[in-house]
C-alpha cells in the first residue's frame, strides 16, 4: 500500500497514462532509434487511431465547444473524477470547456483499457507458462536465503521452484497438491483472448458514433494488415512475432 500511495502521489492523468508522454518520460520518444521496440511502434499506431476515433466521436456528439461547456453530465463527470473525496484523479480536467479536451481524455481512457492493458497482460503466458519464471508458492522466507553463492542454487530449487505435486500439508491445503499446475492455469486464465476486441464493436455504435467507428475500423484493419505482414516476415527469419497490439487481439476494455 505504501508503494501504491507513493506512485499515486506522483500520478498525473495525461502525463502518466498518455502513451507519448509515458514513452517520453522514459526517454523513448519516436526519434530515438531502437530497432525492434514493437510496443512503441504498434502502440503509437493504435494510439493515433484511437485519437482520431475519439475526435470524430466527439464531433458527432457535440456541435461546438459551447455545447461541451454547457453539458451538465460532462461537467459532473469532471467534478466527481477530480474530487479528493471521490475519484481523486490527479491531472484529470476539473471541467471541460472544449471538444478537444473531451477527445484527449477519451483517447487516454480508451488506450489505457485496451492497448496498454493488452500489451501488459497478454505477454504473461509466454513468460510465465514456464512456471519457474514465476512460482506462486514460495516455501521459505527470503531472509533464510543462504549468503554463500554455492548454496543459493540448491536453496532456490528446494524453496522456490514449483511442485507439480506436494506433500507439504500447508501447501497441499492451499493448492490442492498441484501448485505448479495451478500456477500455469492461473496465468492461462489471465491471458485468455477477449471476445470483445476493438475491431468488432459495430453493433455498439448503431445509434451514436456510427461514422466515427466505421472510419476507426478501417484504420484498425490497416494496422492489423501491417502487423500481420511484419510477423510473417519475422517468422520466415526465425524471429519472434509481436502480435499483442494487433487490433484483432486488443480487448475493448479490461474484461478478464
């Protein structure tokens, strides 16, 4: 909780959650040459497409900046989100005075719950499907780890590597005797593909935002084709594909 509190005290909505600003804070602006940084490459394509969709959607809903400023629902959203006793989100607008600000907020929110979540969540299985990478059942306090390098390896094997089956009573009770299998099942469950991805939402925009979503969908299809073509070339070169930000895999929300 202390770590979360420390992070939250430094949090600023646009600075920490908008992709370009977040990349810049780590020195990874687009002008920095880093071959193979596909999270940035695909992420910026998706970020820009989402931004275009947000702008077009807002344009369909609001005729003018004045319409935004006079909308009581939108203003209450800003007040509640920034209220220290309610949302308390630092950096979120305290009011909305123009369409551009609404679109920027929507872009950031949609990115956080779709592309960002996909990039962070879905690689888990590839990494932790090999259970020793993340054993969920540490069997000894880290303070008991030997100081001697020659003994650490054996200690880690005995106390950290997963048991496929276990005879430890407390671990058997916690994991039904299959700690390794449970770890694998947990990470697999967390990374199951979504049935509601950002490229199959047409029925959600039949009444409002139809034109905006149709344009967005065309942009997403172009991004998908580019990613799939690149991945085909990567596989031919015996390189790992990067498909986490392919729009056909990106959930429309955090829907685990």
